[in-house]
């Protein structure tokens, strides 16, 4: 059955299916939308007591529900300056060293940091011998993505690609999954050097939104697009730790890259650990 689930993804019309689901998720269907939301809440055991608006009838579209806000104070952010915090409610899929440009995807599978970052060798070299972490957002999770540390946006890269599922089963069976799926790479300059926050698309992920750019995917064509941003002045884009930087309309994965010697993961980090936005993720090395 697992082979069938994975194999079917190769012949599914991934982009057409995703566009269709995206349209349905953004449609205002009244009682139908409310019924779907109620089913989703029950199916995935979502705690609506955490949501700013807990009544399913508040949401006019499924997308509005999926990117719902949390009540103020539901995810307190560790304020200690040396602490890097989790950027999302998720599950730790993998983490560790970037060795010879390779990141671990799953047991017996790895992939290239250069490919993940859109083929830019110079950019990939900034993370040589650094560290990475892959965080999987399930359908039941809060789907806004926040900053793990203070940072200034340097570059955004849109990389077109496939739209395989990014669940653990697919990660264990589809080679180069995160370097072949559609994704948005965000490069930030921080006090400890560069930090990459990569938002990876997936099957039926209708779009990826960023607070400074709006909806980034899916544009048409197969080209890699790059946007550069100033580090100073009125047009510079600065974020504080814990601030929202983007969101997924339906679930996916966040990957962080850190430079060599910059951080040490928190002792609590372990595979398949459930993460909560704002809790300790790593510590900046002195």
C-alpha cells in the first residue's frame, strides 16, 4: 500500500490538482465551507480554543480557516538573545550537519544544499559545513511561519518544481524530494551570519505567502526567480525574532540552514519531536 501511495504521485497531475484545490479552498461556499471546516477540525483533532476565532462560521473560505490566527500569548517567544526559537508548530523530520554539500532527507536519502537553494554555488558555500533542520507541518498544525531570530532579508528565490507530498512516507521514498519540489528560499543576514528559511511546497498546497511579497507561488514557467533587497534604508526589510514572515495555504515543510560554527541545537532537539513556535530551537555560539 505504501508503494502505491508513493507511486501514484508520479502520475497524478500535481500542478493541475493543486490549482483546483487552491480555487476550492479560496471559494466562499457558505454552509458547504463551514461543513468542510467542521469535518477537518474533527478529522485532525484541531484545538480551536487556541484560535483567535474559534467558531467555524467565522471563516468565509477554507483558506481563511487554515491560516487562522492564534490568540495573543498562545505561543510565547523565548526572549533571551542567544536563543534561536522554533519558527513553526511542526515535527522535526531531520537535523544535523551539512556535509560535502549534502543534507539528510531520510534514512538512505540525502540531497544537495546547492540544489535546494536554486543552484547558486556561492550561496551554498555560505553554509558549507554548517547545520540544518527540516520541520514538517502536518494538516493539524498552525500554518503561519515566524522568524527564529532577528534578521534582515537579503534575497528571495523562487524555485519551480514538482509538488510531491512532503509527509514522512514520501520523504523516505522519493529521492531529492525537497530539492525537486517547488519552494521559496529566503536568505536573512543575522548577528551570527546568513540564515536560510526555505518554504517547500507540496501537493494541494495552494500557495505560499510572504508578508513582504504576498502570494509567491505558483507563477507560470520553469525559471528560477531572484529578488535582492537592501540591507539599510527605507526599503530594507527587518524582522524581530518571533514575527510572522509567511504562511502555507495547506501544509508543507520549513528547512533552516545555518553557517559553520554559528549555532548549537538545543539539547531537547530529537527526531520526530513535536515543536511549538517560540520555544528554544538552538543557541548562538559565542
